């Protein structure tokens, strides 16, 4: 959570457009975590919501053009930061305060944050020594407070507990343990009780669609047909339209909806 805020803060300054060579003012949406509790939720009319038409070829072309243009633009720059752990992101953030310095960040993983995602022994909390808390204050990152939500990463949901036909508990274990049950002695899991479980485990894979696949294996739903062929114009609308409570106590959303409904798959189009 903290790492995401660091990344968002990099966009506070003006960045140079590789397309038009002109500054792009990026409006920061960064705000203190606590303040979000005071913001009333917007009312959405999902029945009238619809994505604009799009062509798959346009998405492919624009992703390629943007990436290759960035590669060409940043082939000769002022600073290259290798690694996006706390040190690398902090360095890039400080350098970005000077609009005359162009910075590129390189990360070999698909996710940023390095060890900041985990504390000791895979715990999701990290400790920041004073007086480094001033950096967190500058970025409006809350600390030492009980928030309305908490991230438990490197944790897998292995099973569900169902009582009187309603999903009431998720059974958890360390992700590394779940991936290696066949190579080690049994390690018992833990549980988290909830009034509502939202399953957004993505499409089929080692940790994909685990919610609906488990519902099928225990007989609460009949089939998980899997995704149909890619169709961007249909896929996103179908996911928004069919996000729902599939069994009492469990809501399914995201690409897991495509798995349970046989909706078309899609690719990322956040351009």
C-alpha cells in the first residue's frame, strides 16, 4: 500500500511527453488514507454504464507504440534507477522534484516495491525508523493507525467454510506454503471470518479463479466453463454487468466473472 503511494507521488511533477515534447500536468489524486473514510461513495447507474467501442488492433498498436517510443526517448537520459524497492523509488521521487532531470526506472519484476511489500517472516506490515517518518508525512501516508482496510499479501486462500449454505470464512495460508504442499509436511492453515467475501482471483491459473473453482468442487455451483475467445468490446461490459453474488455470502468480480460465465477474455488497455 505504501509503495503504491510512492509511485503515485512520482506523477506529481510535470513529465515530458515523448509524443509532443511538451509538459503534461498530471493531477495527483493522492490523499491521506484516513480522509477517504469521509468521502461519500458516488452513486453509479451500472445499468446505463457502457464502455466505448474499441478495436483489438488499436490496443495492440498503442501499447507497442507507447512502449517503443518511451524506449527511444529514454535511451539517453540523466539518471537510470535500477530496482524499485524503497530506496529506488525514494530516489526517483526526490529526483523528480527537479523538472530538468529526466529519470528512468528499471525493474526486473512485474511488480514494484521490492521488499517493501513484506515485513519480516512474510508479514504485511513494515517498520519505518524515525526520522524517516517525515518522508511518509510528505506523501500523506498514514502510519500507526487502525485503518478501515488492511492488506495481507503473500497469502493465499486455500479453502472456504460454508455454513447453512452461506460462505462465511476463508481459509488462508502463506502463498509459498500453498505452492509447495506436495514437497513438504503439512502446515495447517488459518481462517478469516467475514460477513461478505469478494472473490476477484482473476482468470484460471495457479492462483486464478480459485474462488469459483472451489464452489464447483463442493457443489455450490454446477460449472466453470472458462473464458471464451478474446473480444474487448464485449468482455469489459460483461464483467461489469455480471459482477454479482453468485452464492450467499460470496460476490465474484473481475476476470473470475469471465471464468464462471464463459464471457470473452480481454487484455489490459489502461493507456
